[in-house]
C-alpha cells in the first residue's frame, strides 16, 4: 500500500506543486488535497492519511483549530502533522508544538527540505509504532525494513539472532517484573556492544529474542563482546543463594522440579558473503538454524555464538 499524505492549503498552486512533488518518484506517495480546514478534518477522518501537511492560515477553521481537533479525536490523534505557514516567529512555533504539531515549515520553503522532513518524520513514526514497548528498540516491522533495505542496496551484512537460554525457568523463579528488568538490561548490554560500530542495528523481536546487524568483518568481535558483557553481568540477575549455588530450582514444562543453570546468551549469525540472501524470511531462517544448532551442542557454561559457513 502506498504512503498516503494529505495536503491542506487554501492556495491551489501550492496544493498542485506539492502534489506533483510527492507523487513523483522516488517518493511515489498517494496525495490527497483539502482547500480549507473543515475539508481537511473530514478527509483526515475518512481517508486516514499517514501524514498531514497543514497550512496555518486557511479560511473558516484555521490550521491551529484543525490541529487541536485532530489531536482531540482518537481516530486522528496519532497522525503526524507538519505545520506550513508564513509565520516564522518563535511564539508561533511554540504554540504549534504545544498543540501537538510534529514539525514546522515556514513559507517560502525549500521543496527538497520539505521532502526530507516528510521522509524523516514518516520513518520515525513507523519505528515508534513498531518499537518494542519494553525496551523501545525497533520491533519486527522495523527489523524487516532494515534487512530488506540492506538486501536492496546490495551491501555485505551480518545478521545475528540472539536469545537467552533458559529464560522461562528464570521467569518462573523470579517473576515477570524481574524477568522484564533482565530483558531491559540485556538490551542495554547488546546496545553497548554496538556503540562504536558503524552502521550497526539492534532490534527486539519480543520476549528474550533480539537481532543485530553489522558488517561481516565486524560481526565476530561484536558477538564476542556481547557474550562477554552478558556473562560478566549475569550474576547480578540472581539472588545471593542462587549465585552461590550456580543454579536455580524451577519446574519444567511437565511440571517437574529441576535444577537450571544460570541463563546465558546464544547467537546464530548469518552473512551474505558466501550465500545469496534475497529475502528477509530466508535471513531469519538461516540465523535461526544456526541458533538451534548451537543449542543442540554441549554447553560450557558461557554465552556463545555460531556463524553459518555454508555456501548454499
């Protein structure tokens, strides 16, 4: 489905210019037009645009009133709005932001700047909507978009799929509140390992499942850094008696009490150096295979990772 934007401006020439701008490639958006505030509100409700470019000075309902009503309706409150106006003073800008505007462009504006602002805002909103609510890391939609972008651009990449071994037993022993805290801390540890890595990406699929992306050359060092950081921190996740014993007691899936070793990190990693990876689903599948292989091998009490070395 095409991205749909609504242009609300009483000047017909501006509407036509912006319509040509956003319909042209590479944007190729679907563009809707409104000539006054009442029409803009009606179209926002009926057409559910992905973004609104809203002129401040329109007959009838001006842009400020339209924005206020947009934010007051649950059906339109989350639509991103860029205010477009000839008023560029600070109080005007502050007033717009206080009413809930997402960005502000003063007339006369640069078409290239406006296009860039629209693209940036749409990208940010998509990431916010898809972000994992626990860690605020990009969620599944953003992860798929990032992998697909790197595939389209033909860049070499490494994709890592990480999860926490025996996390269910940890949750059963300590409860969901501490389980959530452990996931948040894991997100911080993984993020720290990527802090100085160029073009790095970290996402949170959900639960204790994370993904990361780097260049193939950086991936081994990054994976080792993640494993080491997790193992150095893991004792902080446990109460003193469990730390001293080196295990916890919790029920398994059949309801039987068992001793569970401390949680560790497992990472399956695939790169497009030796094999062609043309679809997101295939990337995830191969990385998941490596993670499953890793979990089938004997443990050594440390976090670990495995690279896919196959060529087909």
